[in-house]
């Protein structure tokens, strides 16, 4: 079984409808030796599919040369119901669209002024912990 997982063999476990999207999202990062973070469904040992987060990082050897990518995946099933709040300094439309495309629940441009930032963070806390009704059991 381990031999099947070597190289690209593990990719047969990617949910069929996610394969092309996963490949088109990570191929440029691999080619340009950049990090990537992806979400897709992967077959679990019992045959069911779980949403995972796949994080890949380029590795540089002691000689300073690119040595490949190292990655990790973790099961996202328990996390997929958590609200995702993007708090950033970026006002780029591309970043906003990408964040919502990755299912962020809100995109907030961080103020530069410390007092304004504290107010924004308090408002986020009040909204998500007081105003919003969230699931209690993750089901």
C-alpha cells in the first residue's frame, strides 16, 4: 500500500471532481518553486472522502539549491464549519475575490491606527461571539 502512495500515486485518492482544480492550482506553484495551500477532498481509509487542507513548501538544501517541495495535509472535516475572517492590509480586488472564492466568510481591511484596529477586532469578536448563531455540534 505504501508503494502506491509514493510519487504521484497518492493522487488517485483525490475526489474525481477535484482532481483538475487541484492540479491547475498547485502546478504553477510547483513550477515556480512557491508555497501553496489548497483544499480538496481526499479518500479516507474507510473509502469516504474528507475535506483536507494541503500545504506545500519549497525546500532549499544546504548548498542553497532548490531541493523540492515538502508538504503536509490535515483533515479539515471538523474545521469546515468554522467562520473564516480575513483581516489584512491588502485592498487588492484579486485578494478579495480569491478569499471569497476559498469560502472566507468576510474580508476586513485592517486599519493602520492601533486604536482603530482594537475597535475592529472587538467588533469582530462581538459579531461572531454574540450576534451570530453558530452550530454547536459541528454536524
